C-alpha cells in the first residue's frame, strides 16, 4: 500500500501546489503524470506485484481519501483556471494536469468504489463520476460492461479494426442507453431511478461551477469533464481492443477469461491507477480490491507499452493498428484453440 499511497498522493500534492502557487509547480504537476510516470515505468523494480489478501482493509482508506479529495481538486481547479489571477500558462498547465488526474486517478478510484459492497463507498464513487457529468457510467459499467465484455453486446468493447474515433461515440451513447435499460429492468419501477440521481448530481456540479466562476466556471468544468471522459473511453478501448469471447450458443457466450482483456505490467502507472491495468483479473474477480489484483503474463494479453502510452497511440489509428492488430489476432487464434 505504501507504493499506491505515495504515487497517488504525490500527484495530489503537485496539483495543490500548482493551484495555490502556480509557477514551476504547474509544470511539475503536468510532468509528474506524463514524463515522470513514463520514465518511472521503465524501472522494473517497481513492478513487483502485490498479493491477494496481503492488505487490510484492502485499500479502503486510500480509496476514501482519494474520493474525498477529488471534489476540492475538481472545484479548486475550476477556480484556479476560471477565476484566479494565475498566469495564462499556469492555467493551461493546470487544466491538462488536472484533467489527466481526473481521467487516470479519480476515474480508477471511482471505478474501485462502485465495485465495493459498502453502500457509503459505492455512493462516493457515484458522486465522483457524477461530478464530471459521467454518473451513468456507474450503472453501465456494472450492469452492462461486466456482463457483456468482449462481445458485440457491450458498447465499450472495441472490435478489431475499429478506430477510437468511431468507437468513442458508440461507446458513450451505447453505455448511456444500455445502462438505463439495465437499471430499469433491475429496479422494475421500484424506488428512485439511479439516472435521476446522476442527473441531479450533474446539475449540482454545474451549479457549483457557476457559483465559482460564472459562465467561465461552467465552461471549465465542461472542458475538464470532457477530457476526463475521453480518457475513460480510451482506457476501455485499449483494454478490450480486438478480443472476443466465443459464442457457444445463440446469444450465449463463453465465460469471460484472462484472455479477454489487455493488461499492463508497468509498475508506476499501475500504482497511479490503482492497478486498473491489471484488467483481466478484475473481470475475473470484480469485487477483488485493487491491491490483490494479479498479473499472469502467460495467460493474459500484455500491452507493449503502459496503458497511458497506449491511450496516446490509440489516437493515431494507423500506428495503433500496426502495433495491435496482429497481437489481437494472435490472441484470438490462441483462444479458439483452447
């Protein structure tokens, strides 16, 4: 847990200093989550895996801290960018550093929280997603993605040859619609529909941005939320690209296995994202806390670069396909033989 705590809270500290002081700290915050993370991933000593059940209480403390600190960082960022007297360059650097934090750290932590059995932790995860206007992901991820991952029924599993730009719109709208339908079937008209809660939280988030900075505050929040959502979609795109479960009967697929998600062994970025790049084990054990997620290079597809680097490469479709199509085809052929 020391590794997860130091890496994530180190980024939090950089953002706090950037918003409060500006200057060199604005550059440090952006460099921390980009260049520094890239080079630290090259140090294989940091890739030593944690073991299941080795941590108690399974990282809840850090997840709670990150969930709570998300809100002052988000709205503090709205103030720093839209209202404060910081230099324009500082505001630009803070925007990108904070957006990356929201997309990589807050998103990963909210993902962890919505899988927890604790009602309070789950609600905190929903609030985090809703604050960046993406509350419906809490329903779509659990009730659609985890059921239909690596099949045509999942809007967040990219087909082989599909570029990110075609995938993103389909995934966003598909998750919105299918998440609503899944929640409606699950609730059968009983109680408040979660989508009403997501809409209310989103409206509150926009209101807070308005109170902080007027129209500039709202536009800032929209910009931060959009950038964060794009990163989440990139993560889904990368982690399931080209991998498909076999249809063993009409409308019935084989169980999800380790071969149906891409994984990354890179230690620093995995710590920053609370082991989210260990995606196969998460799908096999959705309720397993992040410190216990395992990585098996022999059974799980491994990305050639870290997840953040692969997300950048996914923005250039020719480069992405040249790098990934043959790897995905190889794993599909291997799966069909087993």
